[in-house]
């Protein structure tokens, strides 16, 4: 589990920091799926299962607690570096079971959310 978290975090950090990002953005195979959300890969199916859980976390946990863009702290005060530090913090803490299973899962969702915020900041949005 810890290796998987480290590998995912390293991949996300690489994407957010621009390692090959221009190639990814311009390469056909990395363009978004059609609105149908179909994928032939098992990893793609896993992502389609995971992404609604992240969305529910954002809508039901993060927004009520911290507010929404453009008035939340993530948008007004946080930089990409701040997002990356948060990703590292939650990646280091995830899976240690020190706060219970639900909080471990929530840490993974926070990693995905902060990755999304950093990605959008990198895009200039």
C-alpha cells in the first residue's frame, strides 16, 4: 500500500511540476475521454470509480468547511508549492492508521483534490 501511495504521489508530482506536461497536453492519447466516460483500460475504470468519490469529498466535506472557488483560501492564498506540500503531508500520513480507516481514506481523497487544484493552477486557471 505504501509503495502504491508513493508511486501515485510521484506521478502526480511529476505531472503537476511539468515533467513532460507539454507532451502530455499535446499528445492525442492524453486528451480527455468523450462525455460518455468510456474507457477500455482497467486503470481508467478504476479512475472512473474513484473520481466520483473525490467529487463527493469536495462537495460534501471541503466546500462546506472551507468555501468554494473563487473565495476559498486555496484559490486566493495557496500556491502550487503549498498544494505540493499538502500532497506530501497527506501522502506521508496515509496508511499509518493512526487516525482510523476513514481518515486514512480521507487523506487519499485530499491528495487527489490538492493535485487537481495544483494542476489547475499550473494551467493558469
